[in-house]
């Protein structure tokens, strides 16, 4: 199954789990200056709005960024970040709670690419293999990253080399995730 279909299924499962356990879709603080095609319904009394993953039209790509950085990103990386708009998906894998990062809107997709650029340049300055972050963990300085030259999904402490392989590639990583709901104890709760 393609990464695009897997990420779409993860969004659907996350929304369904949250709806089942909270009677609402995942919530995020509404910001009228930061609209998203994935916003659903009306703003509640606390200033939150529900959201569901929405397909990017047209699909986003990291190819220009990879070219500018003189790298060849795994194709799955563009599908991971360029197929859907949405909030983060909360899941667990290998004893770690993770927050799988997603772009909220087109502007956020552009900001994400700037952050990836900064991350890659930092790795080069530190003379470490290039990685692209795709998630956060329940530890403040521990990232989920893709090792660019192998495609492996790994854990890495900020500023350090990757130290633990979670999956041989993005596809296997997504298949191994146990999706939670937004009501869990997590890094950034939306509910």
C-alpha cells in the first residue's frame, strides 16, 4: 500500500478513535489567520474547532527542496507530507508515544520545508548524516526522523546522530503505528 493511502487511513483512524472516545473529532485552537481545509463545524465556547484530515489539492512535493539541498529524498517523504492537510496524528510505536507531524495548510507546508532545510543544514554543520524529522516523541529532545541516505525511520536526539531504527522505511513505520486518540496524555494534545 502506498504511503499516501496509509497516511489517509491513519488520519481516518485517528479521527474515528477520537470521535468514539470524545464524541468530537480532534480539536485544535481556532486561529482565523491560520485557516485549514480540514476544519470541521463551528468554533466551540473554548475557541476550539474540530478537524479531519483533508487531501492536498494538488498534492504537495518536496522534490524542489531536495534538489535545492542537492539530496535525493525517499519518494515516500513527499507522500507523507504532501498528501494530506491536518493536525498531528498521535500514535505509539516501540514503547514511544509519537506525534506524527502534518502540514495544517499550504503556508504551513512551506514553513515545514524551511524547517527541514534548517535541520539538514544543521546536520551538515555537525558532520552527521542528513535526516528529515517526521515526528516528535514523549521526550522533549527526541525526534522521529528519516535517515535520507537509507530511508530508515529512526530516533534521534536533537543535535545527535540517529541511534535507534524504528522501521526500515516510511511505509513499514506507518504500518507499525498504533493510532491513539486526541484525548491521550501526549506531547501536544488537541482535545
